[in-house]
């Protein structure tokens, strides 16, 4: 299953970004996690269909209403076995 690692920067902590990401990921049938990083970014690891990963990336650029996204970095990873979508 394709897996992607995203690093999202901007105003993305304290604005329900991780919860919104989880909601979108589950709706798209993706597994993985979203967690805050000490430097203010949000890290997202997602696994699933390539089209679903692309749709999640489009959402990551927008985020929830209170967010301001400055950049989304994407890196393709080797397939990883994950279950559910967790917030860390």
C-alpha cells in the first residue's frame, strides 16, 4: 500500500489541524497518524490508495478554517503496515 510522509508548516498547531486531518484520512480510507512536532510543524504519515493520498495532500494545504498553511512537504516511503488513524 503506498505510504506518504508529510510535514506541514504554518499556523497548524492549536487549530484542530490534527483532528481535521484524522477525519479526512478516515473518510478517504487511509491509515497512519498525525502529530505535533516541537518546531511547530505537524507530521502526517498516511498509507492507502494513491488517489486518496493525493486527496489528503490537497486537504493538508487547506486545513481547518483557523489554520494557515505555509508549506506541505511530501516524501514517498516504502510500504508500511498501519492500522487506524491516530493522533499523537
